[in-house]
C-alpha cells in the first residue's frame, strides 16, 4: 500500500522539482522573505532611499516592522488547495475526492481583493489574520487605501503589478478544507506567527505608513529583491516540519545572504581607510585637471550633476572621483556606470575595475560586474553558464558574492557595475522586474556617459528614470562632450532660451542645481582643420584618400554611418592597396574592420588590437582603420586623420575627439594639426535625400538610411564645415552644437530652402512627437497607486515589444556546435546577436547548425534567410 506523502499534511511554498516530497514550508518561506526585507532595511542607504520615495528622511522601527510583515505576506496566496495539491500524486488524493482545480497564488487571490469576487472567503481570510483590521485602522490615515496598496505591491513580487481587472473567476472551493489541508486554519497560524515575528509593527506610537504612490512602487522593488534572495537554497535550506522559533534561523540566514551578495556594506565601510589622493587613485603623475577639480568642488548633496567637456578631457575620472567622495560620505553604496553601447561598456569596465582596486586596496574590494548580456564577468573572473541557471567561475568561487553578475535582471544589485544605459532604462519601463532594477539602482550613483538629445525615445525614458531615481533620494551624474541647450535645460528643469543665449553658456562646464560653473580649458585645446568632400558615394575615392595619408605615416580613421558602407570602403582599400596592404587594420594578420556585428570574443580581440595600434602607446607608422560609430565611443585611440560621413554636429564632435587625443612628438609633418574630411553627397547637396527614401539609393547617399532622422541638423552641420575651415576645440564646441541643433538655427534653414524642407521639418517633428508618445505609453506610472489607480499601473501581458531603443531589437542566436573564430582558431564562437528585422517573419530558433566556409568563418540559415560570419563580421547573403 502506498503511503501518502508528507506534503499532504503540510502547506509548502517550495518543492524540489526532482523530488516533490522534498518541500520548504510556506510559513518558513514567509519568514525567510520577511527577514530578508528587514535585513535590506537595516542598510542605511537602502532604508533612506525607500523613506525618501515616500517623502520622509528615514523610517522609524515601527514602520520598518510593518513593511517587513507585509513583505512576509507575499506568498500567502499559496494556502489555497489548488496550489498545494499540484505536486500531489493521484494516490495522495482523499478517497473518492476530485483533484482541485490547479491554481496559482497571485491572480487567484484577486477575487478576495477586488471587492466583488469571493466574498465568502474574503470574510474569513482577513479576519483570520487576527490583526488585519486593526492594522488598517492604526497604520493607515487614508481609510485602508495605503495598506491595501502595499499588500497588492507585495503580492506583485514576481515582477509585474497585480492587476485586479485580470481577476480570475471566484472559486471558493480552492480555499476550503481538502483532506488534511485546512486553509482557514493556516491563515490564522500565519497571522499569529507574523505578529510574533514583527512585534514592533504593533507599536501604538508608530506614524501612518507613507501614502505616496512612489513609495508603493519602491516597496515593490524591494519585495521583489527580498523574494529573490529569500528563495535561494544557498542560504535558505528547506525545512519540512513546523518550528515556532524558525524566525531566528530566518534572520540569521537573511543577514548572511544580504552580506554575501554585497548589499551589506557595514564591514566594508569599517575597513575603509579613507580616500587615496587623486594621483594614486588613478595612477597619474599629477592632480586633477580643471574639469575634474570643478566636479570635485560641486557640493556632494547636489542630486544631479552634468559635466560637459570635450572628449578625452578626463570626465570619466571626474565621475569616479565624485563617486569615491560620495561613498566616503555615506551618501551612496554603489556605482552604476552606464554607457551607450555594449562595446563602450566593455572598454570602460577594465578602467573602473582598476580604479575600484585602488579605492579598496584590501580584502573588502568589490568586484566590478560587467553588466552586458552575453558576458559573465566580475572583476578579473569569467563565468560560464551551466544547466539549471548555475554558473561556473574560472577561479572556482562559489560563495554567492557574484550573485548579481549571474543574471541580467540582477545586474543593478551589484555594488559596482559597468554596463549599457539600457540596463538602467529598463527600470523605468513596464517590463518584468522593472521595480527590482529601479530599487537596486536607487542606492548607487548613476553615471550616464555620452548623454545627448539625438534619440527622443531614449531621452524620454531617461527623463522618467531620473525622476524616479532622484525622487527616491538617488544621485546621478550625466556626462557629454556635446550636450545641446534643449537637453541640458530639460535635465535641469529650466525654461528654453534663444540661440544667442544658448551659445553664450560657458563650455566646458559643470552644472548642478546651484547653476552652471565655467571651467578653464586646462591647456588641452586643439585646432582641427576640417573640410567637406562630396565623395560619400565613391568608395574608391575614399580609399585613395585614406591610403595617401597612411603612406605618409598618418594614423587614419574612416568612420561610415552604416556597416554596409564601411565594408565597401574596406574592400576598396584592399583592392587598390597593392604592396601597402599591411597598412590596413588586421587582427592576427587577418585584415578586418571595426563595427558592432562581431561576436563578443572577436570584438574583444578587435578592441585590444586597435588600442595597440592607435592607443596611448601606439605603434609607429601609418595605419588605416575602417569602421562605424563603434570607433567614436570609449576606445582610447589617437588618430591623425579622420574621414567620416557627414553626421549631426554632436556625433561629429564625438568622432573628432579621436583626433590628437594624446600629446606626442612623432606625428607626420603634414598632420601636426589634426585633419578631418567630412564626406558629403555629390555637389554638397542634401536635397535629393528629401525625395529618395532618406538616402536608400544606390548613388552613395545611403549612409543616412534612417540612422539620423533630421536632415536639417545635417545641413546645418554641413554649412558650419563650409563656414569654419578650422575648429578650435573646446572653445567653439558650444557655438557649433547650438548652431546645428537649436530650433532657431533649423528654422532658418527651412525658411531659406523652401517647401520641401518645410515638409521634411513637419515630418521630422511628427516622428519625434510619435516617439515621445510611444515612450510615454511604455513608462511605469509611479504617480499612480496600486490600489486606487490599479488599472493604470498594470503592465501589458506581453512586454516583448517594449524596448529601450526603437528599431534596435536583437535576438541572440546560439551555434551548435560552436565553430572557430575567423581570427583565432583556438577560440570558439557559440552565440551572436542578430538584428531581429533580418528574420522578417521567421521565428528565431533556440540554436542553429553553422557550416565552416573557405577562408575562415562560417555560414548558417534561419528559415529562408542565409547569413555569413567571417573577418568582415556578420552580414546577410
């Protein structure tokens, strides 16, 4: 005779998928998560951020206990028998009884919450807790609206707000006794235990809970985090028998877990010996330069700081130095350094890692997480993903300190992380676990590099993220070489100004709420000789110009606006180089170029090699590197000649920042002054782009192709190139940017060039408004309550179309088996990001089987589409 399993007499929360009889009791799991939430609020910065989101400076012990108790109730919906019996075998069912309908523990609870559902169960459910109605009356000065909203928030701990409108049909049967399971008695037991776990919650003197909707949203993020930690068997072993004293074990485990994952900074702060001086911290010979000193002198309590200075002026060090001082003052616990691209993040990661090692020179030094999907890196250690979400680290560490690095959703829980801005922006969008991201980010200094106004959609999301981050007391620092007045005024909350006044604003500058502080150029200025050449559609002519300069000993960067046009120029150079083929950029002797469609291992090889050739200690002799926008971001490279497609002024100045980046005495005579050639359409005329599909033609106008939407800005940039053959940088930066981006300047172009340009301006403005509206439709409404405005906080059921960037959807393709890199036969390429649009209507498979091709690389198919990956990167055939 088969014996009934033990779980038929116990309410469980967790079970072993391989052995269902191995369970973790529901009451123990509730204690685990409540204790984790309590341990999180024991961290001063985390607690203050939650308090400030509710308009308070800090939280008193009674409020902390009440919130911890509510967090503990996150899984109370699991008392229903439809959930409990889902792991039962047929022989476990009571004799002649039907198996209850399978049920969940969140949506199936909504009939009890929405007031028009299962009133029979609702009547005893809240009464059964024993203290609920007293709590509603004594904790809440809004008639229960605040407590109900916070209960809905904790029930939403899986990462999406619980939507009462999506309520399941009432099913009283799942809440009634079934066999030995008595839900009503279990709710009463949980109510008694919870009161014993958090007795301070019932202090008579406690103030009402904060009523601000933003507080509810922040609370949800911390509940999500507490549940993730409290559900990890690394710290919380399964317990199958009731223990009235279990809360002591839960608290000890929670304290250890919060410490292990790096959220408890008390030991680190106790061992912090103070700031090294600036030179030692950055391995430099001297002290801070003018922009770094200005950032240092900006009051630490300024929540938002904007640093504007030319590329290569030391903004990164200024940001890191400010973080160090804020950490020392106890204002932040961590740092998230957000870059515009994956490649930029990979580049900066090593610099930040070295800095952190100098800031924390002892065993308390945190590991800098590389927050880029597809990578598993924490400090110097690399990881490899195994089955069941496990990760193997090459130094064999398995102590939990890399918990945040092992999942993209947990990146922002790391103390120090470097990644793309997308990881932060996801905290503002209606996507799963957004509240978790935002709550984790709140304790860190958010540094956003290369902020500019070129992308309206992303700017709207960033503005919402900053509102939430600063609204919870968070700190942020924005950096840009080319920030226009419209963007700057938006971040600072100032009214718009005219063109003349915008040009008059100081540059370089550090801005905060106290105003704009002018900064001396610090003797780092340069004069760039710039001219336009109407050969954008002639790869051979571009190739010839690059070869002439390289033969004269110059380091040449050729930057095209699209990968396709970059490949054409690279191939043209190969065709005409002859004996000078060695002048082309090569990795391990294989000629190649630099763009974003290389697999991650190969991209690291390309980045490393390009910095050897064009870095601070660059190799001698001429060289040509062809690429795309990846060459303008974060690579520490130094060129003598830049050949670039016409682009918006802010982007163009960013590219020019790679010219004469370092002081050196060995430049070719003809390139003692940095040179820039801007490639323009035939006859320097952009008008054909107005009527020919925005450049999607065969005559060479295609580099725009939707990359840069406003032809007005491109035309304004072209005119400035013609008007000023020499650009003094940084002295002219403000004038150049405003004259190419300010509305007054663009209106003048419309009036001068006529109806077609007016039509384009109307079309562009309409597209920008549409992008704004799209962004707003995707943003979390943190001004809305989970209870009173529940329908307005609900997330869409399918969030896969909500992106941080419009038109940049990608899918990761796995290769089975992996094949060798075209640059390194010992290195295998096992996965790659593919533009989703390339698949058209075909679905992305879990994996594909690649086929090796002659000359290195491989080919593969997805549906009717063929692709090739080799020394030129990924492309369609």
